[in-house]
C-alpha cells in the first residue's frame, strides 16, 4: 500500500468538507420543509427552537443593525438602543436577544 501524497490528502479533506456541507444543507432544508408543511396551530415563532442567548461584540452589532459605533452609543445614551454589558475588563457586548428585539421593533414600525 502506498502512502498518500499531500495532493491526495488535500483532495480527500476537501471532498469530506463538501460532503459535510451538503449533508448540513439537506438537513436544514428538511427542517424548513417540515415547518412549512406542518398542520400545527402553533405560530411559527413558537415552533422554532432558540439557541441559548449569546453576547455580540460591536462589529456584529453594527453588521446586524446597520448602525455605526457612534450611533449605537448615542442611542444607548438616549435609552433607545439596548445597553451593553461588560464581557471583560475592556470589552462591551450586547445580548443577542436584546439586539434582535430592537431590530424586530424597527421592522414593525415601533420606536421607543
């Protein structure tokens, strides 16, 4: 039996990753179809299992909201945007649920 070359090894890893991504995509598609086809009277928002809340750093908050740093901190000061929490000695972060709630309020046309 001969030893695998680096090229063969790289091709195997790439194929394995491609197959893994394809399986994940198929699983997500199946879950989506199951949700769409269910006869449940429960609203869709209640059927989706939520991941545990996580803390978002400023670049992610900026990406999600479309606001820049100065606007985020100004709206925090005015009580419009969720307050950050200390995630470390020199690190601020925002609970994902609070940011998503703020985004949902904007999408529904409500402002606080």
